[in-house]
């Protein structure tokens, strides 16, 4: 093994480690973002159901008030 090959390997190994570290961190961040978005979707779905229920209740009260005033 010549010195040039050894220097090349010593240069490539840390570069590969650095690239793998960046890819690993990005993968972790993307996974966390996906989990956050899934939780947000679930929360919005629940709020939409609750909003429909509130709208129905308000509509009921409007009908009752209209009957009382009329």
C-alpha cells in the first residue's frame, strides 16, 4: 500500500462519516416533522367535529329564539 492510497482512505473515511451523519440527522428531523403533521391532522379533524356540534347547537338556539320572539 502506497502513501497516496493511505492518504486517500484517510480522507474518504471522515468524509463518508460526515455525510452519513448529515443524512441521519435529516432523516430524524423529517420523521419528527411527519409525526407532528399527523398529530396536527388528527387535532384539526377533532376540532372540525367539535365545531360542527357547536354550529348545530347554535342553530338550535337560533330557532328557539325565533319562536319565542315570534
